[in-house]
């Protein structure tokens, strides 16, 4: 598009904006092919749509959207509620490119009560409302099975799939199956259970599925008392069994006060790319529905805007008629006959916290699922978390950590391990023999090794780390700082992992003077950092142990100049000990390692050249 064409496009759009009414409604943006690319709602169409074309708009995504708009249409409605409902329906109908995308990660199961002569009750993932009434969907499958189990236990609905008709039952067309014989069905297909009694059971099962368990309990109790007054004790005992079973089920699922009835609860958890909206429905004091949907953000939508969409979507999906909706923030929209509540204390506050917890858990589960498919996503998340914790200028892609090891100053060594993308890069590990320090001086040893490490990287023009981690507290950090900043004039962030009295890592330090950085000890980031610390400690100890072992096993033959490992091993294999090598004559030595090396060995032990024959 040329500059002139773009100016003509903007002039046309501003002409439409200038004619927009100052009334609530929904607006639609179209691209060059006259395809809807964005649907929005507004209290005032004029002020909302004109805001997109202000020169001071600085959000990149909004600028991209505006550059794609070639036409605008709108629909005026009477109330903000109508505008919200219209926006929701248009988004679902056209799925515009720049609107949030409702993502149902999978099809959750529902419970179906069929419309048959003798209805069945079963779980399904296929919704076809002409076959029956559906309850759900259930995002927590365990809860769904618990409801199905109590219904089967109480009412024993038939499970056979054959179509049963009234005429077939009356003419004796059917035969009982195994379910009847094992007492999991009461045989309504052959008249063993009366049609009216079966329908009564199905009606009570529907009430349980709706969450009206307390009403069912009251009905059962009244029936039990009536039967006992009529001296029908066996029937009363059967009703009592149902009452106790259902009461036990209700007591397990009870989470709030029974004074709360027919209430919806919504909460939102969001990050840069996604928003997760949790919905809980409370009926007769019990939660009978919990569901979470996710929206993929396309522009810079606020949590309030997304929550409004989620409320409309979920209330429509679950056909909720609740007159009270509990939300985390004041809502800038009104729904007809609905009261929005932002609780501060009490049971309603507890419900809201439960909804938030469910939303966060769903977000965590989706994150884990995504990280299994793409492991690098987890590494980037951990690097971003560490960057935010320490306020680093860049992602800590390359981290190096140092540790010393010695016993009373002997065989002093040091180690440097390298983590890249929060994982060990073992090919980059380095170990060092301490050269300039005598005695057990950890600070001096650390100073020597850090200087040697980064002086060499500078000389060879190799990449420097994004973060240096000291295996210790303030003292080690200060030694590293002196080398990095004062001597080498480098600007590399330095952090420290300090241990407690039990020699367990318990805090992350950063800055000068070092300050404590809050980090949960059960977090993934903490586990990665302790792994880094354990790895450098292991690598240093292993090198120190190998050095001690080598010195302990070193023989006198190793000190003979001109005799290498091959000649040494040949002599020891043939003569079995240094003592026998010392006592051997020149001829024996020549037979093993040759004339030249034999003379060197003989001279070393005897202090003289062998006599010529």
C-alpha cells in the first residue's frame, strides 16, 4: 500500500468514526477482503472506536490492528449488557483474527439422562440434545464418577442399550440380564420394578445432578417417616439406606455454608499470552460445578474485559440462572437481574479463593503439559524467573559457578561448572590446580582461579557468562567482585548461594552489599540452583580425590627422567615391584625396555654407568 492509499484509507475510516453515535453497542472491523478481523463492545461507540485512531496510541499490537482495518460497521443496542452479549455471540460466530481465542483444550465428559421410555444415565463426550438432557461438562472426572456411583448405588438405573418401549414391556418382549441377577438393576423391562417407581428414581437422580441434594434428602426423610407410620418397615428401611448413602456423599462434597444457594463464582488468572477463567456454581451449599476455560490473548486485553466475556460464555454454556455472581473485582458492566459481589470476608470470600486456586492449578497443569511437548519452554521460563528475581539486564543463558577443595591446604584444587539454558554443559567444565597459594586459604584460591578463568577468556575472545554464581556467601562474592570489577574491569552480575548451619543451601544473595533474594525452597528455580551448587561441589571433590589418588599411587619410576608411562608399566608388569626393578641387572632391564632406557633406569638406582663387557 502506498502512502497516498493509506492516507485515503484513514480518511475514509475517520469519516465513519465521526458519524458514530454516542450510544452503547458492538463494532466490527473489516480487512481488505471485507472479512471481520475484530469485534468489540462499548458504552459509547464514538469514544471507544475513535480511541484506536489517536496518534498517541503506542501499543504495537493495536497499531498492527489499525493498519489492517479497511471498513467499520456497528450495531446500536439499548444497554451495556446487550452489547456484551452481542460481542460474545459475534466472536463465536466469526472467530475474528485479532479477538481473544477461546481454547477448550479437550472435550470434557458430561452426564446424559436420555429421553427414553425407561431413561438411562451415563457419561458421554458427545452432545446431542435431541437424545436427552445433559449435565456438565465435568472438568474433574473424579467428581463425575462420584456422582454416577451414588446414583447407581441409590437408584440402579438400567445400563442396557436396547430400545425399550411400553408395548414391549406389556407384551413380555424382554428378558432380564446379568445386571438384574447381580442386583445392579431392578428389572423395569419385565415389570419387576413399576414404571412409576423407576421414573421417580430418575427424577431424584436429576435433582442430584442439578446439585439439589438437600431437597432430595428432605424428600427421602419425609418418605421414610411416612412409610414407618404406615408400618411398612421394610420399605422404610430401604429408603433409610438411600438417605444415609446420599447424606454421606453430601457431607464429603460440602465445602461452604448451606445458606449459600444458586450462586456463580468467577475468577481470572492471566499472564502475557493466556487468561484462565474459572467458574464455580454453588447450589444448596455444595459446589456442583467447576470448570475452567482459557483465552489466547491477541491484543492488550485487560483482565476485566476477558472476565466479562468469560462470565457471559460460561453462564450461557451451563445455562445458569444465578442472580448473584461473586467476582474478584468491581465489574464495569451490568447484567439484567444479576448482582455482582466482591467479598471481603466469610464463606463467599472462601469460595472466591477456591476459584482462584482452581484457575491457578489449571494454568500450572497446562504449563506442564506444554513443557513436556517443548522442554525448552521450561528452561526459558526458569531463565526469565531468575532474571526477574535478580533484575538482570539479560536472560542468564550462560551461568558459571566456582568451588575450591583441599585437605589442610594439600592438593588444593578448584572447579568451574557451566550451565547453559539452565542445564549442565559438561564439555565446558574446567578444573584448576592452585599454583600461587600455600595453605588452606579459600578466598585466595578463589581469587586466583577466577582471575585465571576470565583473563584467559578475554585473551582468547571467548564468550563471557551472563551470571557468575559463588558457592558461598558474602565473602566469596566479594572476592569474585574484586577480580571481575576491580582488576579485569568486567560488568558481569555476581550472585551467591549461602548455606545454613546444617550446610544446606537456604538463601540466594545478590548485589553489593549483598541482599537476600526471596526464593521458595520448594520452587523449580531453587532446585535448579541447588543442582548447580551440588554439581560444582561434586566436580571439585572428584578432581581433588583423583589428584590425591594419583599422588598416593605414584611410584619412584615416575621420577626417572626419560622413562615414560609405557616403559614404567612394562617394567612393573614384568618384575611386579619397584624393588625388583632396583635389584635387576642390566641384561634383564634391556630385555624389557631396550638398551637405552635400561641404562637410564640402572644409572638412576645405582648411581653409576654399568660396566662394559
